[in-house]
């Protein structure tokens, strides 16, 4: 059966899928909770936001799938599937809808041991990176920590972009953006060597580090950051470490942070077929024989 857009008459059925959902956007899941919870799902009904849910009804049952695109990103994210199945028709439908948003890629974050991992591979997703998410909520904080961090300002944009190009592998640059993030904290002396993207939500705080290996006393700086955030908020605090920043993980372990399973960051590129009309003149002899003949229009696939 052809997938379709979620309709109002589907809403009473959502609670039956809530316990079967598998989140594929860690940031949104940890800051907003279950994507099919009542509070979280209200945002999916906001027509001003790029959030879309589709329903696939097949022989094996019904599957819901959602995608999202943030305003500052050129790619879309596969937010969730419920239950944890990936029918090709549903993924193709979601991919096509992401293309209408002019998204260049669609991303999914999935535990490598999940049966959905191979299904996504078969649907055209490739592994671009890996990540672990660390829970900093139970880290013990010493007294009298020095302040190291300040809020990002517009004048810091160039420095953050330079740090991106120093640290992030070129393959990941299109899908790993820090300079366009709405908010963040940076630690700077003579040169910017550490920046943290901070995402706040009702269920937690999600951190993305961009830290150069040359930064001094990263252990103390992370404790200082955690103290600042804990003083202002009571929500759990999570830090996502992509594989190119794996050198930070022993420091997090030393701090007493706990870690979840390793996840694959999977990417599927979206190709929009562009059709352009071009003109092609008639052969010269025919044009001379019939000067009044109009130029033919030929539609070519680029």
C-alpha cells in the first residue's frame, strides 16, 4: 500500500505505538522525550515547522515514520519509526518529502546492534560516523571551580567556522554544523579551541563538543561547564561524542560519566531530478526549405 500523510483520524491510535517507537534523532529524543508522547507530538501539528509524519499500512501491519528539518540545517533527520521496521516504501516516501524541503541528505542515528541497522543499509543509508552519548548527570563537582565559558556572539562566527574546518573530517562537514547553531558556549584565550553547542529541552540538555586536542585542562573546563549548566537547570545533561572526538571519552570516564551503546550515524543522499527545457534548431537544409518553420523545443534530462 502507498504510504500517506498522518491525518487527524489517526491521532487516537498513537498511544498504541508509543511503547514501540525507536528514536533515530538522539538530540530530539533526549531533550523532548518520546516522539509519540502527547507533549512532544503537539509540535508535529505546527504547520510552520518542517516536521512530517507518514503512515504505511502493509501486510505486516502499520508503521509510523517521522522526519524533521531544523531551520539552520540543509539536511533532514529521520526522527523515529514505530514499530522498529523500515519498509522501503515508507522510507522512500519520507525521503521524497524531505526533498520538497530542499534537503540534501537525510540522517538517522541507530544503535549498531539494532535489527533496523541492516534495514537502513538496504534502503540506501551509509555509515558516515559513529557516536556515543554520555550522561553527565551523576558527575560529582568539586567546589570553587573557575569560570571558563561564555555565550557565543555574532563576532565569534568566523572563529567557530575555522575550528570546524580544523577538527571535522571533510566528509562530515555537510551534516555536522556548529557555526549555524542557535546557541552555544565557547572557551577562548588567544585562540578559539573549544566550543560547545547547547540544546535545551523539557526533558534534558544535549551538548555537542567541538574541542581541539591542543586545548589545555579540558578535564577542568568540562567540569566548569557542567557546574554552570547544573546551577541553572535540573534536567539531565548529555554529551554526544562523535568518533572524530573520541579522545575526549577517557576524560569523561575519569569524571564519572556513564555511556550508552555506540551508535552509527547513517546518511542517505537525496538526488532531485532536474528537468530543463532547451532549444534545438532544425537541420540547416530543412530550415532553408521552410524558413517559416518555428524552432522545436526539446525536453532533456540533466
